[in-house]
C-alpha cells in the first residue's frame, strides 16, 4: 500500500510525523492538550496569527489540522463533528443555490439537505453516484456537488476524476466526503476537488471515543478556507481540545489500522459471498462489484467497510444482528472493533437502501474469530 515517491514522504510516515512541535532540546514530542478559553492579549493591536479567544483557534487543533492537511494535500479545519463540517460546506452555497448529492449518502447529509430545502435555502438534485452520466448532467447550473465514494452504506463508487473535471469546467464547487476511504486510500484533492470532508469520528480517530469533523481545502481554494474558518468561528462549530488531541493520537496508527481492517474486510467479503443466507455482497474489492475496475484505479485499497443483503424479510437481518457476540450491534463505524447494523432500522435512512442490508465496519480483530461469530449468526437464519 506504500505511496512513497522521491522527495515525498509516504502517507504512513506522514501520519506518524506530522503535527509535532518543532524539535528542540527538552521540548515535548507531542503537542499538549491546550485547555484554555482565552489567550493573553498582545501588547499592541492584534497581530495576524494571534489566537485571542478560544473559539478562534487552539494549538491542539492546529497540530491535528496540520496532520490531516498533510495527509490530504491541503489545508484542514477541525469541526465539532462530521455534520458540523458538512453544515459548513452547505453554508458555502448562496441563497437559492443548487446542490448535487448522492441519492443514498450518509443519512445526515441528506437529512440536513432536506431541512435546507424545506427552509427555502437551497434546491437539491439527488443522483446515484455510480451513474457518472447522471451526476455530470446534474451539474449544469449547480453551485455545489457533494460527492461520497464509496457511499455509506451502498458502497457505490463515484468516478471522482471524471465528475470533478466536469464540475471544474462548469464552475461547480466540488466537495468529497472521504470518510470511508481515508486519505490513505484516496486523495480527492489530487483529483481536483476543492474540498474534502471527514467524519473524523470514524477512521481518523479510530477508537469510537471521539466525535469530530474535518474540512480540508485545496491549495487553490484559499477563499473557501477563509469562509469555512469564518463559519466555524461565528457558529461555534469548534472541537474540544481533548477531542482534537485524541484524534491526532488515533491518526498515529491509522496506516496499521486501515491495512489490517481492510485485509479482514476483503477476506470476509469473499466468504460472505459463499454463504447460503447471503444474496449480495457489496465491497469494491470484489471482482463482481459493478465499479471494481474504477475502484482499482482510483483507490490504493478498498477499505474496511462492506455491506451485504439477505433474502428477507427485514426481521431476518435483525435476527442476525442480535445473534452476534464479537461483532457489536451498533451504529457508527471506523473503530478498532468490528460492528454491524441493519441501516434501515433508522427512519432517516434512504429508501434506496434495501431493508435487509447489513453494514459491516470491519475492525482489527483476528479474521477467523470474526468469521466464526458472523457465520454462526448467519446460520441461525439459514
Ligand atoms: C458518520 C458520518 C458522517 C457524520 O459525521 P459525525 O461525526 O457523526 O457528525 C458524515 N459522513 C459519513 C460518510 C459518515 O459515515
């Protein structure tokens, strides 16, 4: 999975080395958790870079932002949650503007879009991410396209290169939710996206103990960075310093976690495909995934998320979720522990998602233990 190249450190190295205090004798190696609500004033008028007040900036956020910025290849801003980050991105759209989103994105992304539509703020065009022609056609006259790839939970893969190039040509602001892939497997800014968003609650933090969001802007999008920074400050959509520190602590092991969890997911996807109770497995690493070839060229690995479907009815899926021991029946994803969930149990989930679809977030446990637990749960319905 190495992406090392001459003159450029590999992502796995950046994840360990970025965001550290300048090296000098007797200085701490890690940034401290800076717990303060305010900073002493400068002697004269405020200088550029002055922190001033706790809502404007914090050295612990900065260390995290420097690290995620280096991994994505842009300038990062930390937010209080992934939804706070997505809300800030919607805030870039002018009143009455048009936004293109996936027909089945992360449920919060579509729910917030629905609220903005109901309030008369924006118009939304919801399109299937795997249908490149439909996405490109929807860009005409749009102000923002918020892509997700792979999508949560359908695991559809968007042709990022083609869509982003078309959006740039049509003057459409392009944002990509990179939560599932992480910057280790996919770097949308390098494909021309203006903005990347993360629920850092998931893989970046990695231990299911933090809520945090990140927005990263491309080097050519300084104006957008300033707007997002202004939005965060005035809306108070800020992270806590402790959360920022925990996320940075998590990122130090990101490469190891993603590598192990992805290897587990690939093996489980293969075995699930052979289980009699399973009607369909959705994992971009499988050759029968409709966008497998695209995923191969666009991603450095296929990630640790996958979904599968059962014959039904929905109760069968609920039964499987209740029958696991090692796999935790819970929402959220991206932690070291494996978890599963029938997504349609949430009323806000897109109706495009099948009733019996179970989403797996594969952790870093031993793959044989994971399979033993999952297959015995599936055996209870077959
Ligand atoms: C969880 C998630 C979000 C929302 O992030 P929060 O940190 O829960 O606010 C956004 N996008 C995707 C793909 C997610 O999985």
